[in-house]
């Protein structure tokens, strides 16, 4: 009889223990993150490999066959240097033609019809007439 009580008590305790560990949580995301931990290893980079090279400016040939482009903006600032922080030294209008002398990143140094040079953003420079 004592053996039956001990067996019954063990079965009862195991049943309670199993019911505590098999309950369904309200938030499945939290449990899945706990039950299935994900480890992401990030590649290590040496300081030398973290340097991002800057595009170098390169000159285009200045001859009668130099590339020309047509302005696609209604009003386009011509700047003293490549960048929006550079002061505007003039402007172009839609359809005007300029000669491209040099490219630096997304900026182009151009020669205007009056032989002045300045910089415009390449987005507004079309290779074919608009």
C-alpha cells in the first residue's frame, strides 16, 4: 500500500511538472525567440578595409567631339565647384546645350555657350535633346 502511494505521488508530481512546461504562451514570438536562439556572426573588418574610396575626377577630351549635354531642368544653377554648398555663378534653362569637360562623382564641369565654365549635377544633363 505504501508503494502504491509513492507511485501515485510520483505520477502526480510528474504530471504537474509536465503541465507547467507544456503550456502554450500568449506571445508565440517571444517563445520562438527563446526556444530557437539565432546567432548572427558579423564579419570583422580591419580598419584598412573599412576605407571607402572616393571617386576621382577625370577629364574628358576637349575637342570638337567633346561630349555635349542638354539641360533637362527648367532652371538649373551652375555652381563654382561640385556640390550644393558651392555658390551659384549662373543658371541654365531647359534645352540649353553645354560641353562636358570633367566628371567628379555625380557632378560635371561644363563649358557654357559663352565659354564660361561651372559645375552642374549630372542628373540634369541629357545625352540627347529633350
